[in-house]
C-alpha cells in the first residue's frame, strides 16, 4: 500500500523565505553566486537542516552535497531528489532552491510520519548549476555523470581570476567523497518552469518529458585600440562595432528559425572601456538552444559563417570556442508515469512540457532514470529578481514529487 503522506505547505514556504535571506537583494531577489560566502551560508543551513532529521550528510570532491535517509533495503541505490542552491547575479527566490527545499520538505514529511521507504532517500544540492560565475553550468552533476573529471572543475577560473578549486576549499566544501561511480535508483528534480505556459493556462503541475539541447560559446574579437578624435573612421578596427553587429546577426538568425530556436549574447566585456578609445578587444558569450540537435548544429554553422562575414571586412580577427554542449534529453518514461500518477493522486491539473532551461537532471539522466516536475511561475519570469511563485504552486509541485517518489519506491519492494 502506498501511503497518503501530506507535505506541510506553510513549512515549505517558510523555509523558502528564510533561505532567500542568504544573498537577498534590495529588490527582493537573490544573489548567491557559486562558492560565494552566500552559497556557503545556504549550504551550511541545508546541511544542518538535514542533520537535524538524522540524515548522514556527505560532500563530494566538487562540493555536491548528499543528505541520506536510510531505507528498508540499503542495498538499493537511493532515490534522489535535488537541484541547486546557487543563483544568477540578479536571480530570484525559487530557481534551484525550490527543488532542494522540496526534497527537504519531503524528507521532513517522511521523518515526522516515521514512514520507511524501501530504497534510501537522498536529497542533493548540485554545485554550480548556473554557470554564471564559473562556466560551464550544470557542473557538479556533469562531473558525477562522468562528463568531466573533478580536476576540470577545480581548474575553472571566473572572470575576476578566482579559481574554482581554491574557492571550494575556502568555503569548506571540497569534500573527500568520490564524485565518480555513484548510482541512483531514480532522480526527481522539481523546478519552476521559467517559462509562461503553466501560469498562462492556469495548470498546477508541469510533467517534464525532456530538455532542449544547448551550447555555449565564447568569442574574443581583436581590433586595434586607437584615439577616438584622431583616428579617421576609415582607419579603425573597432572590436565593439563588430561585436554589436554579431549581437544583431545572432538575434536575427534565431528569429528566422523561430519559434523553437533561441540564441542570446548575454555577456560582453569591452576593452579598454574608455570613452575616448576606439575599442581594441571585446569578449562576448553566445547561448544557443533548440530541441533538435541537428538544427542546433545548423545554428552553430550559421553563427560561424556570420562571424567570418561580419568581422573580417571590419579588419577584425577573432577566436571562437564552444565551451559547453548539452544535447537534447528525453526523460525516463517510467518516472514520467510516476509523476503523472503522483499529480493525479492529489487532484492536480497537468500539462506535458519540454524544458527550455538547462537543469542538472540532463546529465544525471545519462547514469540513472531521471525526470523533472515544473511549478508555475508568474508570467514565466525567471533569472530576474522579480521571479515569483505562490505557496500553493510550490506545494503542488512538492506534493507531486513526494507522491511520485513513493509510487516509484513501492515498485522496488
Ligand atoms: C540554467 O539556468 C540555464 O538554463 O542556463
Ligand atoms: Mn535552475
Ligand atoms: Mn537558473
């Protein structure tokens, strides 16, 4: 018999509001960059909260945190629930942390009812999902999935010159548990949708069937710094002008390939960034996504052709590197079925969705049955301090996840 265990919506909400203080901004958002002091505060809080429930908490070589509650059969790999505690520089209160705190709320519910699952339960905080400070993103889960070695993560440098490995040690989260060789019976990740569909259609729970492919690129354009007053227009090699034309070219390409294609230049550094110097060097990033990997490849080919045709006539040279690729993912049919059953059990309305955003579930799906659940967020606004979901929306996703976990666990008995 699968029990009816009800989460405590108010307790979930209170933990969301309490933890939003770690890096809380004046505009009501959160700035909790990976491996910052604020990230450490949230991690310490999460660790304490799990230990208070009697969980054993371990930290692996890249700082992923695992809080484990034993099951009846500890020979089984754990059923995991998790997401991330880090945020964008102007992030909100829900992206990432909702999935971690929903796992904690599920754990608290199991704890207070004394319910024993068959498999152990593990709540996970994956390190550096955002990739905002240290690129690429979804890093901790990628190392666990064997996409990178820990040494790769440790070697990353942020734009201010800080090193990932040193920062991990500084905040006390360079653990000694091996990242490789972990097994999970299943992994469920609850996340806000970060898009407008559920909110617009007033649907309570998103059943996520997969994730679109995404690639990140870094481009350095080199021209020649020169005096703005004394250098004739015909004699300039203006790296910012070339980069601005590329911003437009990339945007036009995505519009032409819409609605499924999206492409964005999100970060630009202009050197020397002085009002009376013709810019001599520019660094910028490109983020391109599409649900079909073949079309994503066509977008890459077109972007490369644009770089040559836009920059070369301006006398500019450039270096372009694809620093990250996450192919399109289809989630586990069995886990998707458990989510549907879980939502139905509590009477929630559902809609199938493919995730436009990247999530740790993408890499974990390579090593274990994995799926995701989406909660609505107001107007689909995310990666923004105004990000907003209600107590009821967060609770519906959390309750669905707990129901789905119990459904899946009952099949392991
Ligand atoms: C992660 O938030 C991403 O989709 O870039
Ligand atoms: Mn996220
Ligand atoms: Mn995010």
